[in-house]
């Protein structure tokens, strides 16, 4: 678990808001929380209980191919190792924040 602080707690809250069948990017989550995308990645790396397969990079790729099984299970559209962000991606506004 990452150290408990307002930013890491907020990252966790936002990630848990992503419904099954959707994804968001590290950058969009970062916009909502007001931190950098790498910080979001760090929090995710320390939080095994989060739905990590719903958080992808800006190209729609997850950090591991194991995500594809989860995507199939949830009906997340993807082509190989990339999700189709235009069909299932949530932006900062969708996640309850304001886009910059």
C-alpha cells in the first residue's frame, strides 16, 4: 500500500470509480487528482487490490498482457494489447474532475 496521504487516497477513490467495462488513462486520473501521471502509476504499483487493468497509458496499453483476460471478461473493446479508448475510455470530466 502507498503511504496514506490525501493524494494517494484520492487516486484510489478515482480508480475505484471506473466502472467495469470502462478504462481511463494515468493522465486523466492525474488531472482529476492534481498530480502527475507517474504518481498515479506509482500508487497503482503499490495497490494490488485496485482494478489495475482499467488504467492504461495514453495509447491504450496496460503494463502487462494479463490485462487482456480482464478486458475480455468485462467486455472492454480492444485490439490486441490496446483498448479502444474512443469506445470505453473515460476522461477527467467523466471521472468527476475538470479537464485542464
